[in-house]
C-alpha cells in the first residue's frame, strides 16, 4: 500500500470515530433533557386491579402533633384529669331548707331562738338575743348528733361551758352546749358521726345559763349564719297538762 492509500484509510477511520462520538454526545444530551423533564412532572396515579385510580392522600386540615403524629387538639390549660376520670354522678349539694334533722335530746323547748327580740336571761338578769334554743331535760340526759357529719371541735366555751361542734357539710354546722365534762366514746375532733349517734350528756357547765333548769343549748348555723333550729328539727310540741286532762 502506497502512501496515498494509507492516507485515505486513516482519514476514513478518523471520520468514522468523530461521527460515533458526535452520535454518542447527542444521545446523552437528549436522554438527560427528556429524563430530567420526566422527573419534574407530577406522578401518575397508580392503577388498581379494579381499573379505578387510587386518589392521592389529602392534606390534613389540622397540624400534627410532633410527639404523636396525630392531629393537634385543643388542650385545656392546667393539669386537668382525662375526661374519663371526671365523675359524672356527683350528687348536688343538699338544700338544707327542705330537709329535717333529728332532735339532739329528748326534751321540750322552753327558750326559743330569737335574733331580733331580746330574751330574758335569769342568770344575767337582763335581756339578750338568743342564738339557739334551750331544750329542757334532766341533767345527764343523752345528747345525739342531729345528722351525719364530722366532729369539728370538742372544747370549753368560757360562757357556754362544754361544747361539741359538728360539720354536716354543704354549709350546715350544729352546736351542742352546756354539756357535762365527759364525751361519748369515739367522739373527738375529726371523727365521723351518724344521725342519732350519742356524743355526750347534758350538764350544768354554761355559766351564763346556770340559773336555768338543766337543759341542752342547741344551735344551727347555715353558711355561717344562725338559723332557728325549729325550722329544721323534727319537733312536735308536747301536749300541755291541760290538753291531756281534757
């Protein structure tokens, strides 16, 4: 092969090589362009076996909780218990104006409650308001709690002597005064008592009522205000001697 033939052959090889390179570059460029464009297009909905397209998941209306992944709910302020722990059967407060309490002692009312008209005091020889009622009975007569409650105090009043105070809840508190020194077994501050439970006995410890016959001085306070115990006591005035004779 002479020089002219060799030169022609080399030229053809170079031409073919350049052509292949150009085709390769063109293919790579077209693949890159169309492939990138395809990735930017929204994905088609996959087709289910039934021929229906599966809808894309919708965006939740509320923000999600970072801790649980669930929807954020309105949380009440403060450390409140779950709704399942809140009792729904709590009874309403007692309306004491419509309820009756037991007589604290077997006796007869001989000095009534009066916050307006002063009542004469035999011991003090003057007139003064009377916050409770006096129930005439024998000294040593048993005294009972007028209703279920908790003993609030057991002590001595400088004027009314030995006293027991019982809290019956919902604003009602009863006071038993002019008691003897000893109290019934189990009666102490904080003790629970039931209606009709013995709490003590009648004495003569009330200095400002010492001239009166033996009696229990009984008071009721509703929402810190003294009320007439007869409006709540299950009390019937005993028949007089004249009535019994007739």
